[in-house]
């Protein structure tokens, strides 16, 4: 699951999200790319969450803060 791809699609695409967040046009693409390819592995940097949530709320687009988090995989969790 790629939270960035889901959120970006829901908010109108990469160009719209880069406008909302004030980032370079390429930033939303990097957020969707795998870490091995220089991306963030599907995670939108936290500093952009509030702007995206506020935009979604102002435009009637359902978006919760929890949707920014990658799905946890209990099989990969390390016991402490």
C-alpha cells in the first residue's frame, strides 16, 4: 500500500498537490517512489500533512491523518 499515491490521486494529482504544498512539481512523484529509487517509499513528509488535510476539508474531500501512515505489517515488527 502506498499512502502517498492514494492521497495524491484523491486530491487531484501531482501538480495539484505540489501547488497545495508549495513544493517542486517533482516532489509528489518522489513521495510515491521506492526508497531504493530515491523516493520516500510512499510516505508524504509530515511537514505537508496539515496543508493537505486543510485543503481536503475545505473542498469536501474525506482525508484523515491516519491515512498518511503506511500500513503496519505485524510480520515485520521486531519485538522489544
